[in-house]
C-alpha cells in the first residue's frame, strides 16, 4: 500500500457535521500515520528543487499540528498565523472572507525576515481564502512564499487558483 493510500485509509467522511466533512483526527490516533504524513511532506519539500526554506508558516489551528515538526526536520523556523487577538506583541493583520463572513489572521511582526523563503502549511485547502490571507501576511512582512502545502485539497472548489505560489496537496478529493 502506498503512503497516500495508507493515509487516506485513516480519514473518515462525516456526511452531516453540519455538512459533509473529512475528519483528519483519526489519522493522529496512529503514530505511524503521523510519521508517514510528516515524512511524505518533508520528502516532497526536500526533493522539489525549491529555494532553501527559512520558515514554515502554520495556519491556526491545524497547521500547528505538524508545522513545528516539519520545520524541525527542515532545520528552519516555525511561524504561527493565528486568528485576531491571539498573539502577543505587535502583529500584522489581514482580513479574509469565509463562507459565513469575514475573519482576520495575524502574524507577529518580525517573525518573518525580509527576503526569507517560506512554505505555508495547513490541513486542508477548500476555497483558498485562509491560505491566501497567510500568503498576504508573509508578503507584508517581507517574505516570499515558495509553496503552499496541504494535507488535503478539495480540488472541485479551486482554492489553489487564488494562491500566488505553487500548491502541493498530499491527498486530493474531487467531491
């Protein structure tokens, strides 16, 4: 069984929560599955001819699950992007549209240095609004997004079309 097939076998579709969702949390009940996901992403990043990665930017909150581990394996910094009001000190803020309104992401000023290359990591890309906002935060702080990385992509929603750098998803779902 391939690593992607193994990871897919750990996911659970929930048809009515309150709408259809893919539950990633069963994957985290299996240490081998977590290691497989981390190794898969790190291998992708280290074999893709990307510029040297200076930071992994993880989106609130599921980007925090593996972001620090992947950053450690790459030998780079981890930078959290959080919902407004959750980070101490001076922050940069951007708004993004969700299916039910507007929300705000923040990044601590100085967390990304001018000219640094970063990847943006989250569990899922759907419409792309939150990932796009994270990319805007990186740019506002002087960094360059070299790739967006997701555990799962809902490709039928075409969220990657909003993003300003290449996109990689470990698993893709078409419906």
